[in-house]
């Protein structure tokens, strides 16, 4: 009985691995890889855009602080 079960187990494993992926599965996997690459490129553009916006914001904050200091100095009577 053990030999029959072992034979059936081995035959089942061989049958399962012998089939392999279908052409549709291979095409779907390739498309998923292409989509992943395309999404990665978009995200890099978005990151660069976010960095540029952050730099503009930092410059604005620095300019605002400088203007606030100038106004404070004018109120004190300094130049």
C-alpha cells in the first residue's frame, strides 16, 4: 500500500510540474513586468517634482524669515 501511495504522489508531482505556465500566463507575467517598470519611471518623475517643490518652499520660507527680520529691525530703528 505504501508503494502505491508513493507512486501516486510522485506521479501527481510530475504531472503538476510538467504542465508549466500557459502562453497566457507567460504574457500576463511579461505585461506585469512592463507595467512595473513603467510605474517606477512615473514615480521617479513624481519624486523629482516633489523635491523641486520642497526646494521652492524652503527658499520661500528663508525669504520670509529674512523679510520678517528686516521689518523687525526697521521697527527698532536699525538699518
